[in-house]
């Protein structure tokens, strides 16, 4: 069964939300790690790059990555949910 990845987050301006991580966000995270010589492994860096990509994609933030991590992001928690088997194309 396919699982969807979501990241719950809190920002310094008081915003609390949830975003779904798309395949494009995962690919961008891997590409970014490789470009900077960072290991591509589960952990805070990979999760924050995926969160950053998802929030940029949805136009929820405008900051660059370093500012986002250093001054905007308070905390995050990744979680997965099973896809709806009866309707796998259902959007959130």
C-alpha cells in the first residue's frame, strides 16, 4: 500500500500547518544534498529540504533555505498516512 508523506510544521510568525510532500519535493531534496556534498539520508537536513520545497511550491514561504532553517522554522514532525484504497486519486 502506498503511503503519503506529510510534514506538520510551526513557523516563527505563529503559523502552524501541514503540507504534503510530493515526489518533486523528494527529488529536489536529493538533488540539493548531492549538489552540496551532503549525505542523502533520513534526518533533519533531508526533512527540512523537503519541507522547504513543499512550502515554496505552495507559495507559503518566500525565504531562501538558510533563512528558513535558521530564522523561520520553529519545529516540524514528519508522518505518513495510508492512501485511500477506494479512491487513490482523492486529494487532501
